[in-house]
């Protein structure tokens, strides 16, 4: 049984302009001890996916589809039942550690709270375990930090405390939403290395799974085994990290890689950009969400959300106009599986993305 199984997840939010689909047909599976990354521009649905997993969506949000954690369906649980799971079986590291910590309580109190709530520890036992956790996340002067206030810690130190709180009860699933935002490069690397170590450390949950959200392609390459590229509230491409990074099939994925900064570029070189902007939730098109920015767009792209097409084992793309090599791979895979293949229209030339074509 997978640790986490998400199937056909759709989230509709209430906005000033009426209901808006924040997520559409999002599906993925995470095994115990596995690592999965969500990438994409701001506003593409990554954080909404994390909030949906944790049951922390805004009031009035409508959810359909399935989210199963260790076989239990989360979408049908009451708030009380979700509160019982959060902290105990699910932990989350938020983007900004200063807002994630309560400025009115000392660090030791905030660490002890989930231990007393979910594990029934006494005040003394919870404090002792809080100290062990701070030492586990390598916080300097851990004993003295128990009585510190959040504002007395640096950004990197606060994020270590947030990680310790998320791991306090040994959750099966850790969701990390941009955990290194606003941290300098050295501290970013330390925090990411720490998260990776803890995920694979059997002492911290015995095969804990990780869902990591980041804009940083380098972070994904070093940290997760699978990557899902999100745009317009859906997954437009997914696959094993090495496979997807080498064979970027979707025009949006190719655009992301073309726009990334790289060492060795001549001084004054302008980075490539993706024309246009991410659509607002209330303005999401019926069809492919990337259609208005895509150089390959055709009329059929706007008719309906494209189905997923497998182009290699575990590597899927939502696109009707794949490059010819990917089309051939998809047809060969479908023929070997003796299964139906969604219609693929003739490829359209896309010179704007040629710099990041397949190898």
C-alpha cells in the first residue's frame, strides 16, 4: 500500500468573481521513504496542493477526488479527525518560519505542545524530548534555545525549530513548502541536507515520505526522486527526476529550463523568458492552461484539458502536440502495453523553445 495516494484531486475556491478551480485532475503516488517534488511558477497550484494534503484549505473550499494517507481517505474526515492526524501522522514545514512560529510563546513551549497533545507526555518528559529534537536538527546551544523567543533566533535557526516541530511525533508524511525561502545560500543547503537526512533516517519515523515544493530546479535535482511540473492547477509533466530533467517534453517544462540561470554564461547574456503570465484562478481556460503562452498552441488545445500521455515508464505529459520523438515513444509504449493512446495531433514547429530541446 502506498504511503500517499492522490487521485483526480480537484479543489474549487470561492473568490470575489465566483468559484474558481485551483486544482484540476491532480494525481500522484508516494511510497514510504519516497521523495516527490512539485515545481512551477507562483500561482500554479503547488501550495494549494500542500494545503489540500494537510486539510488546511480556506473556508468554503470544495474538494473532490481522493487523498489517501496510509489507506485512510482524508477528504471525508471531520476537522477533529484531521487535527488528530496533523502533527501525529502528517507534518508540514511552511515557507516563512517567523510566521509559522507563535511570537508569544517560547521555543520549548511550542515544541512541547504536539508532544503533550498527541503523545500524552508530561511537561518534564515533553521538555526533555523537545531538547532532543533541537539537538537532532543541529540547533546550536539547543538547551539555552528552549527558553528563547522566536525573535531571538536567526531565520535559519527558526526554520530548524519549525522542522523539529513538524517531526516531533514521527509523522509518516512530511510536506515542505519552500522551506528555504528568505534564507541565504549556505543556510539553504544546510536546511535541505537536514530534511533529506531526516527523511531517510529510520529513527525519525521509519520510512517517512517527503513532498517538497520549490522553485529551484537545482534543489529538486539534488533532493527528490520524482518531479511533478505544475501549471494552471494541474500536473503538466511528471516523471523520475533524472528522466524528466534530461527529456523535457512539455513546452512549459522546456520553458522553465530555458529560463534558469546558469554558470558560465557570457556577461550581459539575457536569460530566456516565457512570454505572458500565469493565469488567475478565475481565468483558467477550459482546455490546456498553458495554451495562451505556448508557441505550439492549436485550436484543439483550448477545447478540453489534454489527457496524460505516457512517453516512458513513469514519465507522463499533458500535451496534444508533442515533438515527434516523444510522439513515437508514446505510441511505442502504448503498443507494448496494448492499451489505448489519446489522440496526438501532428507536431507544430516551436522555434522559441529550440534552446532546450531534447538530447
